[in-house]
C-alpha cells in the first residue's frame, strides 16, 4: 500500500503553461526533476528547438528522448508535441509576412549605413507555394506534361457533345428550335409519319 506524505508548500512545483503531469522518476540531482521537465516544455514552446531547451535546463538531448519514450513519460511526450505546435500559427504568419514584404537589409557606404533595401527570399516564397498549392507548384505539377493540340481538340469535341445534348433536350418554347440544329450532327432527323394514299 502506497503512503502519501504531505508536500511542503515550498517544494511545490509551479503549474506549467502547458498542463501535464511530469514523469515520476527516482530523485537525482542530475536527473529529470519535475522542475526541469516543466522548464524544458516552457523553453521548447518558446524556441521550438529541442537542443536549446535541453541546454538551458542542463540536460542532454539523448536523455530527453529517452524520457519521452518511457511509459512514465507519456504525458511529457504529449506536452512536448503541444509545445512544438504552440503558437505555430503566429510563426506561419511571420513567415508569410517575410515572403510578401521582405526583410530590411542595410546599405553601407564607407563604413556608415546610408539606407536600406528589402530582401525577398525566392526560396521561401517557392516553399510556401509548394506547400500551400501543391496542385500548381508541387512536384506533381512539374511532372505533368503541358496540354498539347490533341488535348485542346479533345476538349473542343467534349464541349460540342455537351452542347448537342442540351440542344436535343431543350424545350422549343425557349427558342431553341430543333430545325436550327439539323444538319450539324447534333439532332437526328425525326422519322416522317406515313402519308395516307391520296385518292386518284
């Protein structure tokens, strides 16, 4: 039977910004304490860099991945994933802003800054286009052969077939007389009824 001892208020761990239950490990001064786990997640959510978060809590990235993969580290792994996604929409918006408006770059003359210009990263723009509109700028669009004359002719006949179907089925009271389409290959000539014999 497990005995729960009261926790000294001075030893309480502050609530993390991303709620999770730190992994319960054997106490070690150089191990992943609850405070280090929480601090790691906070830094990771701000920097999106595992190496940086590990460096700032004084732990190796190898030990971080090991803790993440352990059964007791399930909640830690979930918080890790949430930290990488946290406010990522703001990062995406910042990237879009750089692609559209560029970034300022200084202009120096004789060691002094005399102005600036805006630099546009074409590789960044193409990356955004490929990821957001892959049907037009992705690899599938590159591999697809451009339409040729045969494709244009095929589309023209498909369109003509559709128009012929409309002409056959359109009511006469809309001004679409069948006689207007005779001889164009769209409307079959109606069979003429048998005429009665005329008396001699």
